[in-house]
C-alpha cells in the first residue's frame, strides 16, 4: 500500500512539473488571450468567459470590463469571474457591447451580448481521440449557464460503445440512443417510457444509426451503415473511417415499423446522414457512388440530396433531387443540418469521404434554402477541422466541433446566426479554469446536441435494459405498402 501511494504521488508530481504554459509550442496561443474571446457574440445566459493571458512574464495585467456606468476590474494572468458579477454585467449589456480593456495590451476589444437566447444546455459524447478501442466513454450533459457537467450514461455500465444520441429539436423528453457491442441495442425514450430495441431486420443492412427526429415526434430517420476504419502511415492523416455500404429508412414510432423505398435503398448508391426539413415534408441526406475500397477511398464523394416525405401516410418519394453537387467541386458533403425555422442548412465540406472529423481541410458551409445559394462560413471556419454541428431550438445559435485548438482534440464552439444567415466569430465552450481543464482533458467532444432542459435518463433502468437480452424487434415495410404487409 505504501509503495502504491508513493507511485501515485510521484505521478502527480511529474504531471505537475510538466504543466507549463509554453507559448512557443502551444497552437492555441496565437493571440494575447486564450481562449480567444475577443470580439465574440455571446448569449445573455452563458457561463462566465474566463480566460488567461498568453504572456508569462511582465507586469500582472488588470482587465476592466465596462458597459455604461458599470465597470468591473479583475487582476491576474487568469481572469476568473464571480458568477453574480458576470450575470449582472450581461443583463445590463443585453443587446449591446461590453468594452474590455487590458493594462498590458494597447487596444481594447468588445463582447457583444445578443438578445437571442440560447438553450438550457448541451449533450455530447466524450471519447478518446482515436477509435482503435472503446476506452472509457459516455454521454454527458452540460448546463450552458454554469460549468456543471453530469454523466447521463457511461460504458462502464456495460460492455460496448455508446453513440448516436439525438433529440427532437432539443426536447429532453424524447431521445434515441444507440449501443454498439455485445449488448447492442437502441434505447428509445418517448415521454418517459424507455425501451431497448433490436433495430436490425432481415430487410436492412444492419442496426439503425445517425438518427434524426421528424418534427411531428412520430417518425425518426435512420441510416444503416457497414462502417469500417483504417489507419494511414502519413503523419497528417491518422485514421480513416468509411462505409462499405449504407441505406436509409424512416421509423414509424406508432407502428413500430421501419419504412424504406427503392429511391433511398439503391445498391449502386451509398445513402447516409438523413435529416428532416423544418416542415417535415423533405428528407435531406448524403449520397455517393460506390468506389473500390481502399484503392479509391480518396475518390468517394458525397452529394447533398433530398426526397419528399409524407408524414401522414409514411410515403417516401421516388424522385431524388441533388441540391449540392459536391462531386463536381472535387469535394464531399457530410452532416446536413437544417435550421428549425426552415431558412438555412449547414453542412460540412471536405475533400472526400463522409467521416470529416479526421479531415483537416473540413469546413462548415451554409445553404440558403430559399435562394439555393451556398457559401463557406468564413467567420466560423479555421485552418483545421470543423465538423459535426447542431442548431439551437430558436435557430439563432450553431454549435460545432473543431480541432483548431491543437489539431488532435475536438473542442466545442458556438457562433451566432442572424436572420440573414450571417455567422459571428465563434467562442469556445467556457470552463471555470480553461487552461487547466483543457490541458488535462484527454478526451474529445463528439456529436454535440442542444437540449432545452435537463435530460431525465434513469441510469439504473438503462443499465438493466442494455445488459438484458430482451429486445423489441422492429418491423419493416416498403413505402406504399400497408401495415398488414409489415414483416
């Protein structure tokens, strides 16, 4: 016991001795403060934007935040707010600009406080940056008004991987959650009723993943993917994740039945990443022409497509429309996410494939659904990866994952989207002591989703459901068939 305690103490001392802010080596020290909260737009309810100065010598800075007659000064290389003072300042400055002046910097900057509210919180997966093994992972919830984080479910409760969590426009009362591994299942919780389903049928490729809820709450779009991963020998590309096949289907919750159609179940097309339009009448998705793997993996390119959907009858259209012909640009589309007000759709554009988190060139693009015009989101993008993203329930905030910080770990950023689809300079998810927190966080944020309130996930009940062998099977029918033809 004495030897074990000494080893632990030695490990702590070694970690402490290595913990040093080195502006010459850290990629995130391009500016004078980190995180970079200069000239950002934030919601009035956001947690305090604590930050640190990247200069490690010289006089100790004094930072003054001003709005009207309200002035608050904080001394130190790390700026840590008292929560009451921060909230007081944001409430006073709602709709205006806070002026920030530092005693060691020549120029001041602003923090614009938007009148557009942001949702209660976010859910995300925390996972090791490599996918060779499951390691410890889980789905976690974070309040955006403070720094409180809680685990909703972790894979220490079962043997496997937890992923593909989705909510109906952030409604915490309805979610779909997938479990991979020996206890594979999809947990569906509809208004407090949780059940474990076997979503693989004789008529589909495999389990249902990449869920997207229909606004009526009675349908969920899924894809079934035959996914593999490979490893590069090049230093700038480590892992490649790709599909060998994929199809789409829509789950009818009331009939407990998957619905597919010839138009979205083609053998010569790989369809993936479904998403319903705001009115529920259109199903967006990504589609690619199959290529030999691995010989032509860098030639696999997905286009943004759409098909009609009638929620009253569960009918899927026969005509496929191509909205973004990315293949002609030598590019590939992934993660189409329409805003809930029906105005815009944000997607990720990379050189090839559909697992853009491993592509340093991946950027966010925004499509105006009214005009058909599409453009890169230059204010939000960086020189490194921008990938998975989601909209707030009022369609005014976009959360996205980025590797701009160090090129390895995925962090979360937020940008404000105005009524014309213009984005603001993004800000990183606030932490109480950001340098310390992110320096020691050895896991990446993955699949971030907004929630409008706390998710009431019964961990004990979920664990029992997952570890049990009982599964509710899904039925299946083709679009146009009747319920009596479900099999």
